[in-house]
C-alpha cells in the first residue's frame, strides 16, 4: 500500500509538471517565436543594406579627423588627419600635424626628459592600441554580424523611448565576452549609435567605446564622434569628424 501511494503521488506530480509546462508553452506559441526570428532577420538585412549603401557613398568623400588624447582628465595630445575610406571600408589617414621632432624638448634635466619621454611613449602606444581595437568595431562588419546571427549571439530589443528605434545586442562579436549594442532606426534605415564593452590584452583591462552618427546633406550616414576609454590607465581617446568634401 505504501509503495502504491508513493507511485501515485509521483505520478500526480509528473502530471502537474506536464500541465504547467503545456500552459507555459501556450503563452509563447510557435508562430510568435517564428515572428521574432523573422523580425530579427529582417532588421539585420536592413542594417547590412544601410551599411553597404553608406560605405559606397563615403568612398566619394574626404574629411577631417581631430583626435584628443586625454589622461586622467587632462588633455595630453591633439592630432589632426585627412581621412578617406579605403577599399576595405577602413579609414586611410594622412597626418596633418608637424612631426614630433619639431616640438620643444621637455623642461628639466636629461634624466627627467628621458623619464617623461618614456612615459609619453608608453601612453601613446596604449592609445594606438585602443584606436586599433576600435577599428574592429567601427564600422560594424556585415560578416561578423551574420556570424553572430548564425551562432545565436544576437538579440533584438525594442527601444520604447524613441519610436522606430531598436537595439541589436551582439555578444562575442570580436573578443570572447565582449558586447556590441547597435541602435538602429528601422524607419529611417540607419544606425544612430554604437556602444561596445570589450577589453585590451587582458580581460581585466576594460575598453569602452561609444559612437554617434550624423547625416550629410545628401543623407549619407557617417560617424560623427567616437569615444574610446581604457579603464585601467584612465586614458580616453576622443575623435570628431568634420568638413566632409566630395572627391
């Protein structure tokens, strides 16, 4: 009798679990999952079309780039470049500033000058590494986005505060554990902003990246401002693009 009651109770619990599972499944019918997947695929398609269109448009432009390198809140260096887009969609930059040899040496004795010069070189190399890493995220790569979709590493999130704006959140985009959030205007079919949480050589050395976009008179969408933060060294690189001219 005791064994029979135990079996009966176990059977009842199993039945209850199956009923609850069926009820939960009824809240999210298959066609809703299919609709979500189709919507995500459509938005990714629109994003890739928009990027291809702007890549082609920007290939006919040159522009000026101003870079501010800021250490612990103090601006240490400003750089200026003439920029055009290369065949791979990456920027090709021509420096507009005089070489460092034309600058005055640091004040103080020779030892102090060497220490200061070494420190400057260290932070300059770190800033260059930050800028190089940022180029793997900006502009977004269509193949990397498609790969993230194939692996299930991308999700779509509505942005309720702005009509038509959605967020495409990608995990493991370029480095393990990184996160890329693309704010995309599905009505205008263009990127509004990008935010990235990544890391330098060490996962404990965080790198944060934010990108804002703007439009030219012919509706070409372009990167207007980029901010890259190296958290460990408290180093920030701010880039502003301006003076777009057709070639």
